[in-house]
C-alpha cells in the first residue's frame, strides 16, 4: 500500500528524534521531517502554508481559529513547554525591584502575540496584579532591527503596542533604558555582555517556577502541532496516526531517562534533576493529550482573550481534531 507523503516541520528535540530518524513510523505516512528553528517554521507556515504539518506557536494557532476560514487544526501534542519566570529581563536604570514595579513601565517583546509573552503577562496579572493594560508595549527585533508581527493582530484600543524604530533593537534599548523591561523566549545578548545594565526580574527563577507549579499544577505549553486543514480534511485518519507517533517518540525519551547507564546529554547532574522532576511533577511530567492539559489550556485561552489577542474566548474543544480525543478500547 502506498503511504501518504507528509512534510513535517518541527524542532530538533529529543522527544521528536525518533520521528526524525525513522525509529518511530506514523501509521500510513511517509514522513519528511524538516528540523527548523521556531521563528523560521512559524513564519513559513503562517504566511505561506509551506508544510503539511508543523510545530506551531499556541498563540498564533489560537488567533488563526478566530478567522473566517481557519487554515489549521491541531493534535494535542506539545513539543515545547517552558516555565517562563526566567524570561523577564529588566534595565537596571528602570528602578524595578519587584513585579508590581512594572506597572506604568515600557515593556518590550519580539512580538506581542508570541506564546511566551502571553504566558508571562498572564502570570504577572494573576499573581502580581500587573495587567496587560497597565503597561506600554514595544515590539521589534531583539538583536536585529525590522521584526514585525508574523500575523495581523487587532487589539482593543486600551492596549498600547508600538513597533520600535527601523534601526532599533530591544537588546540595545534595554541597556540604554529606552525600555524598562523585556519579556522574551530568548535572553538578549546584553544580558550576558552587560550584566551591569540588564538583569532578571526573578534572579532565583527556579524557585519562583517551582512555587508556581506547586500552586497551579501548570507546566506551560508554548507550541502545539498543527495540520493544514485541507490536508486533514482529505485524510482525516492522519490526526490519530500523528498523535500516536508523537506519543511513541516521546515515550522513548521517558524510557531512556528512566534507565540511563550513560548520560544522554552533557549535564553532569542529570539523574538528580530527573529524580527531582518526578518528585515535583510525577512520572509523566510532560503530558500529551487533552485530559492532563485541560487546566493549562483553559488558563492560556483565558490569558489570550484577556490580552486582546482573541476577541472571543476560544473553547478547549475547538483546538484539536476530534479523532485525537478518543481511542479504541478492548
């Protein structure tokens, strides 16, 4: 039987390695795996629909669901998750000492609609009273000038977002005190080159993130996996096939980390970290599927709506292909 040729763009993560090297095969699919960085694959998928299946920003995907003709539909696999207290950087000229000091300040982000800033703004609002409407937002390239929102966003009038100048970068503006803080999935280069001028809002971010998880039980998902809707509608069986394959590829890493006679990555205290993670988060600390992620997804969708990115509150049930939400039992 001829297999369906499918091109998948995704990051080169350990949990996807078995899909990339063919150790795990998706039923009925001849998979062409393209390992790309997030900025490139998201831009190419959102702008030009270049791939059949792609890792995708949760925020960009949710925005696309509110369009008249949504171009994508997702499966409940989450290849990128990240606690984000580490991603808030402040100018030492700003006078910011604690989260509430951000109120009334100028805060940069590469794009307002990125998933990492959505989570950060939501956490700052829920835990510290720093609402998205209480600050002025600036967007643009962190290291290179000229970055724009990859998709058009239509924000309420009471949320102030301004693109920085064509020659400006957020990393430089943070050093010079032209913005007071930066929320970003990547550390600005000036955090390393100018520690006198740029610092983290949460220097002990690990403790803040552990406390956040203990209180909320949320391990924030940054990305999901989307199929082009035309590809899915012509071959609806691929949703379940891909979900099974992503889950099987991830399970190999769970198994490898549980029984590692040699370190699979160059972290000397990896085993200690794994044991701590299991104590804090359980054996399945990186859940796929809807059941173990409903609360986190509902929280993200609420943040997305509160921050003006989705004019209506998207329901969790709208996110994923229905074929991925039930499995056969014997």
